[in-house]
């Protein structure tokens, strides 16, 4: 089986998805005073690991904003599923829904089928985390095929602070292809 994986250093694609109010936003572009964007893809409300990870991310959002990194999260859940999930979340960063299978594939995400109708009613993306720099280029990419492997947030934020410091002149890593 061959799957497409988005490459570090590549242009991040347009990622237009709705929020809880139905407003569509392109998550490839930061809001506010930030020039970088972090997009967290999570499995959906059925995943307690995702709920925990999103809640653990919230305390880092201000620190990320201080270094110019905006944050948003998205899943393949419906608007109704996101509304139900918000009851378990204590986050203030934007949450989006209705990530399509084509968008999942375009991002190189692993996609899983639910184990039962009680879990969820649609194929869903496994976790992914993307950091897009001021040029719209993928600076950091982390993909997992299950909910148990995700970047440690303290280490990630510390690393982004270091990368963003101009005196470090840190390049995008992992840009060699297999061709």
C-alpha cells in the first residue's frame, strides 16, 4: 500500500473548513498578529486521547502567540459532533469540523474506519500536527497512525521558540525525498 505524505518544506495547501458557527476559514493562514500557523488535526469527539491533548494544548496557546504562532484544531466530525465535544473541552482556540476525506488525503493523514457505529459514523483522520511558516511553507509536520503518539507539547513549544529565534538560523528539516 502506498500513501501520499506531505513533505516538510512544501507549500501547505489551502485548508478551508467551517467553525462551530459555520464560518469558513482557511487554516493555512494565521489570524491575529501571528505570522506562523499551527494546525492540529484530531480524530474527533469519540477519542478521549484527543480531548486530553486539546485540553493540554490550551495553556500553551498564549506562549505560542508570543512567538507569532496562531493555533487552530480540526477534525472530520460534523458540526453537531463538534458541538457535543465542546462540552468536554476547556479551550479557547478555534475548533473546526467537516475535514473531508480529500482534505485528509491531501495532508497525507492516516485515515481509519470506526470500530463500531457507537464510536463514530464516518472514517476519520488520525492525529496530525502541522506548523506553517510566514512563507506558507510546512516547517514542522508530525503524523501518527493512532491516538497514542503525539508531540510532547512542552518540547514542541520550546523547539518552536528556538526555531523562531533568528540568531539560530534553523532550517526546515527532513526535506530530502526518496527519489
